[in-house]
């Protein structure tokens, strides 16, 4: 039995004669034994077991038992067992060695300071990934960063596991003081017609009823004092305008789309140091599919990084969908309207709306034009 390798199947199902004739023709089956009208056992080559199992399931048979035997099965299990032990030992040695090195550098708290500037200073201090933890002086590193970056208020450096964490607090800047003589004019953010103006400070350059373009100056950053001299101030105003925004969508009456059939295939693996410890056959049987991979760590309280990986294959099919424009016009109008509302601000006031429909190159182009009152300053 040891030298006669194979895989034994015990199945349950009806109409076995017709399906077994096909299986015997395609594969080399042996030791076929029919225990009852519905129960049959047979032996196949180990290399063919996956294909035979697939065909049995497609024919509607229930697989009661599947068992490998022989020298090839013994060698396969032996290699797998020794491979796991060797992988475990190699991983343990790698973890012990890597525990003395920095594997990641995180810089947090940055808003205006360029992150590359921080990394450049760290590199000049020979602090990079895979450098030794014992070679890093955290206090010296904090002083160097504070000295070389002007806008740092506070900085702290800690080593957490294999990660060097640099926490930076930037200096608070006062625009009114820092930019006293460098204020920028207030410009329009939209094209439109001005409907209302509330000026707080600055010199107004537009009036109610004026048409303005994006980038046009609304308020200059200065005022004229009693001596008619310019004095720099930060321009502040609330300016509303009537703005027209257009949203477009296209509709084809015939289109080919891909969708899920509802069938799926799931493969689960255990991953250690990038090595698959369980399943070496991750191929999908579907001709067309979508792929989703979920990975979670199952060794949070263990020094060894072991992950459970779940791979889900969703079978896809391609179909032709026909939707006549006239029959679906109201639905299309409502969809583009709802999408347009996502881009409008809550404070925008809709004054008017209308649709334009054009047929270009065999497809319909729908425009949704909305007239709103909004802040443009």
C-alpha cells in the first residue's frame, strides 16, 4: 500500500453509470467498488484528484470520503511538516535579529513643515531604516531637529518596538502679525453675478449686479486713511452671487456591463514572513472574477508575525443591457440631480434649475443646470 500511491474517493449520488463512463475515459480510475445503488468508491492518481473532485461536484455527487495514501502522500506530508518547522525556526531567528533594528520611521504632527526636510536631517544623523537601536541617541536627535527646523516648537523621539516615532509640535503663526505688509486681495472663487455685499474691511472693487470671473479681485488688501494714504489690512467681506453650475451625464441605450453571478470561491491561508504555510493552490476556477483579499494578524500577543489571509473570488459575467432613453428619462434626470446636490454646499440657495438633452454620436448627453446663490469670497 505504501508504494501504490493514489487518492481514494467514496461518493454518494444517482445516475452514476453515465458519469463514470466519462470519468473512466478521461482519467485512469482503479479499484472501482459499488457498495450500493448510490454509494461507490474508486482510486485515482494523486495528481488528478483536484480535477476529478471538481467534476464530481459539477455532476452533483456528494463526496463522503477523500483520502490520499502511498509513498507520494507520505513524502508530501513529510515535506510539509519539516517545512513548517524550518519556517518557524527561521522566523524566530529573524525576529530575534531584527528586534535590535529600526524597521520604520513615523513622523507625526506635521502641517506646514515638509516631511522630507525631517527625513533629510535624520539621514544626516545616520538614522534610517535598518539602523541599530543602540546607535540612536534620542535626546541628541531631539536637539538636532529643534535646532535645524525653524518652525518647530516642541519635538520628542521615542522607540516603540521596531518603530522610531518623531512627534513634532509646530509653532503657532499669527497671520495678522506675520503678514502685516503682505496681505493678498480677496478674489472670486466662482463665475457669477453679484447679488449682495457686506464689507468688513478693505477696499471694495465690485458692486451689486456686476458679472465676475473666477480669480477676479473683489476686495483690495488696503484702506485709505484720512490723509488718503494706503494702509495695509486683511480684506474681510461676505459677498454673495448668482452662480450657474452645469453637471453632465451620458446615457447609452445599449451597453455591455460586467456583474457578479452570485458564485464565489474562498481560499484561506496562514502567512508567516511572506511564506504561505497552508495552501499552495490559490488559483481560481472561474474564467472571469473579482478578487478581494482580507488579511488579519492572529499573533498580537506573540513575537512571531502570523497572518490569516482570506482570498475571495467572485465570479463575473458579461451581459448586454438595453435601456431606452425615453422610457428611463425621468430616472436619469433624478440620478444626475441627486449627484449634483452632493457637490453643492449646505448654505447654497437654489433659485432655478433646468435640463438640456442632446444626442451626440448615438448617445444621449444630459445637462443639469442649476442656478444658486452662494458665497464667492
